[in-house]
C-alpha cells in the first residue's frame, strides 16, 4: 500500500465514534482472545444493516458481541439477529454487550455450536443479511450456506477477505490465504450474486443475491 493509501485507511478506521458499550465489548473481546471487527468494519455493518432494511440476520462468529451490537444498531425495532458461536464464554460476553446496548432479549437468538452443523438447520431463503466472521478454513462452507439462506435481494458480508494483506500478495501461498482467494473468486463468479470487495478493515466482501429474472 502506498504511503497515502495507508494514511487514508488509518484515517477511515479512526474516524468512527465508538461509545462505552462498544469499548467495553472490545475490552472483553481482548480478555477472551477474540479479534473483534475493526472500527471501520463496525461502522460499515451499521450502515449496511440500515440500508438493507434487514429484518432477519444471521451472524457466523458472535465473538464478544462487537459486530452484533453494530449490526443491531442498524436494524429496525422488529428485526432479529441469529448469531452462532462454538464458544459459550464468547456467547455469554456477547449477551452482556447486547444487554448493555439496551437490545431487548427477544431481538437476539444466540446459538451455541459449530456453524457448519448449525447453518444447515436454518431455513432456505429466509434471511435478509448474513455476516461471516468465524474460522476462515470453513468460509467456503459458510458462503455456500449463506447463499442458500439469503432471500433474493439479501446481503452477504464476509469479514477478513484480504487476510491481513496476504490475499493481494501473489507470493503468499498459506492455506488460509488461498482459501480466502478461493472465496473471493467463487463469490465473484457466482451468477446469483453481484459483489464488491472493499478494503475496509481487513477486507469486507459484499454480495447481493439477485433475482434470477434480473440477470
Ligand atoms: C473473529 S471472532 C468473531 C468476532 C465478532 N464477529 C466481533 O466482531 O465481535 C471469531 C469467532 O468465531 C468463533 N468460531 C470459531 N470457530 C467456529 C466454528 N466452527 N463455529 C462457530 N463459531 C466459531 C470463535 O469462537 C470466535 O468467537
């Protein structure tokens, strides 16, 4: 990244304001060894959730609730966030963050389990937004499941799509980097999706499931 692009990136990450609720959730994330979404990604999640007017949302990788609070703050009062994590301590911290953010309990459904086993139990074409931010090795499976879960017009968001800058470096051949390249290309080449990769945070991949008639 050229010096001015790095400066732009740092500026956009530092610009969003985060309140005490998010700062406490970030602190608990670090105590639990969880990597929460960056401030820029958090702000983008709020905007994307609001602009999508999403009512039904699935999150893969709850962590300590930073991304969940950001999504919920963009969602309407009747929306529900279904969020999945394999670690019960992370889910407990996330529930605390939702409560501190004043989110009523009936607006979140926290599911404990391995996402590859939970996602197939969720209903086809029933969700407006799916956010993926868990173990990268399983992103190809999660992406495939997300496309099945999304309604036409629904939005898929994949965090960490640039894998700490390694995806763009042709010399980087680590398995997880190759997996993230594969996910980016599979989304780009999927005729049922229109997509864009934003350099926000560690790469935010966006895709909308389009109506077959529009293609
Ligand atoms: C990067 S953190 C998520 C951070 C969260 N999105 C946030 O911004 O606050 C990844 C989370 O995925 C969870 N995870 C890892 N492997 C998983 C799996 N196979 N199924 C479900 N959750 C998993 C971890 O326990 C961790 O909480």
